[in-house]
C-alpha cells in the first residue's frame, strides 16, 4: 500500500511551529585489539550506543539554483524539465502523449517503507520524511561560456522531444547565461569555438565577479538561499603542489598572483565558500584541492561531489557489491562507452579523459577491500575504462561492460551487459536531488550526548554520496561506494530526524 504522507507520534520526536526535534539512539560497535591472557591478541567487538539529538528547521526557503554550464545539455534539460512539470505540459511522442514527471529523482520519484498494516507493507514518498523544497518553485540561473539562450541551447542539445521543445521555447528564450570563466588549458581544445561569453580579468577578478553574480541573482529573484552546482565541462586534473594550493593561505596567495594552475571550477567553488553558498561539483576533476577543503571546513560552508553517478557506474556499484557479497570473486571488469554529445567531445582529449577514468575506476575499491576471503591484501580486479566520441549517437550514450569472476572450484563466470543511457535525462534528476538535499542539509543540526551545542553536519557533505561517482568525504573518513549502503545512510539519517529507527529489514514481528 502507498500513502502520500504521515506524521510520527513518539516520545522521541516533537513537532513545533518551525522545527522538528528528535532524540535518537545510535547503535554501533567499537573494535579493540586486546592482549587477552593465555590467548594472545584478539579482536573484540563491543556494542556501543550514542544518544543524538536532531533539530530540523521546517521553514522551506525559496531556493535559487545557479548552474555552471547552464547552457549545456544537462542545464537546459533540467531547466526545461522543471518548467514542464511546473506548467503541467504534455506533448506528443511517436508512442503516446507524454506527461511531465520527475522519474529518475530519488527525492521526487522513490519511496520508503514506513511499516506494515494488516499484514501489508506500507510505503510513502521519500520526500515525505522531511519538509523539502518543491522543485517546481526553484528559480534557475547560472553561467556559461556560450551566450546561447536556454531555448537555443535546448535545440542544440537535441535531448528533449521536438513537440516539448516548441512548448518550452517561450519560457526559455529569455533565459541567457551570465558570462563564465574560461581557461583553455583545463579543457579540450575543441571547446574553444563555444567560448564567446567569458569573464575577463585575473583569477582574483573572476572570483570577485562570481561573488557579485551570486549576490545580484539572489537579490533580483528574491530567493532566500542559493545552491551552486558545476555541470560544466570535465577539466583536467589540477596539480596539487606545495606552496600553490596545499593550504588555504597558499591557495589565496596563488589566486592573488594569478597562478595558472588554479582551475575555473576551483575559482567558482572558492567564491561560493567565501559567500557561504553550498557548492557541488558534478564533474570528475579535483576541484576541491586541499587548500579549498580546509577553507570550506573553516567557514563551515557545504561542499559536495564529485561527478554525477547516473548510468554505468551506478550499475557497477550495485553489481560488484552483489558479487562480492555473494562470495563471488570479480577478477576483470572492462567498461566501454561511446557517446556523441559535447561531454563526449570534450572527453576525447586525453587530459580530460584521465579525470573521468579516475572517478570511474575507484568505484569498486571499498567492496573489494571488504572481503579478505576473496582478495589478498593489495589484490584488485583488472579494471579498464574506455570512452570514445561518436557524434552520431548524440546524447544516447552506449555503455558495454564485461564482468569476469572466479566461482566454485576454479570455475569462471562472465556477465556481459549493454546499457543505452539517455545521458542528460539521467543526469538532470540527479542534479535536482543534489541541490535539494544540499539545501536540506543546511537546515539540520545535531549533537551527541557529550556535546554542549547543536552543530551542522560536516561541511564536506558525505550525505550526497549516493548521487556521485567519487564521493567527497572529510579527511580520514572511509569512502563507501556500494549503492545500497549509500542510500541506506541517507534514508536512515533522515528517519532519525523524525525519531524513526533505521530500516533494518528484519521484520521480526512476522518471524
């Protein structure tokens, strides 16, 4: 059974006019390696309970979203999709009359289990857990190195159906991106022909202009909060160099000196951190150099990333988790892609492809490390990623994977998979989830029993891991790539905010 909404009644939760207060007992374990008399050293697992209090501001703000690369395929597809939902637009395809929807969005189109009733499982929308911004109410803006208005950008992208494009054009033709930061050293040379809408000046002047743009956007549109997200071209990796970008002080000095190795994405992120505006990196490059992460932590300004997890990598994070969890040993993973959109054209340059290769290749590491029965220390499956640019296929990316594993008694098992991904139609709802969840995170505070004051989540937002290929985590924090664990983390923390126990699937009442 599916219900639209619910309210929790419990001694552990209190609803006030503007807040939800909850008390939550966090059950975990503590491991120690102790020398027990007569037995030598042993691993001892000790159950541990920590009492937390959560405080969630239920006043949902008017949200502005500024996209870096607003005129790209993802930016114009998301903007058009939100307008179509807001206006209730339908359009003719060759199969049927299609209604606007938010399919593919975790927050808008997925559900959570809330219990059982008369022997039947009861589910509710994911978004019913906590008050969230309605995507129909978002105000969009942003930057792009191309000056095409959003309607013409949508036509260039060739993602949305023609009938829908015609209906969206009046809403989008007046939307023109602000000039963006362009540095040809960080992206493929083939992107230069697009670059006719550029912020001039030194790197310091560019940062100042981005700050000015954010302030003016917020004032002009009368929004309460702004979230900025990078959906621009994949950049090459920046060199992390002592004295250049390894500390906040060195990074700021390097920008003052107009050092060439500071990337455009780092400049946007810096501007946001200085303005205490959440910034999310949707591409695989190392935007968050050490000095930038340090500044975000110091300023308690939310950052998240890296790289949207939409198709091939999402499947990989499910399949490898299944194989290793089933006691099957993956020994070879070969992933091939070809695509024909501008992302593919930019990735045809070796230096930008390397950024994508890194983000795609690390996705299995934690799952492999979790099973010392299958894998020796340091052992790892052969893992190869290939991306080719084929203009004809446009935004309809092809992903082909071969997983070879060792099974019982020296046997071999091979799984081959073909995945046709409508690239931007998969990425757009992920962008939506990222900005909605980032905004929600800024309204939640917590404190453990031993802490005197409430505080926000850590500014390096691990809660966004479910949506990213290479999750950005605080220094010293384990990286979790298994998709089911990432979703469980996000859902269970939101459940804790309303005094609900984590979903453990034991269903003991029926055992």
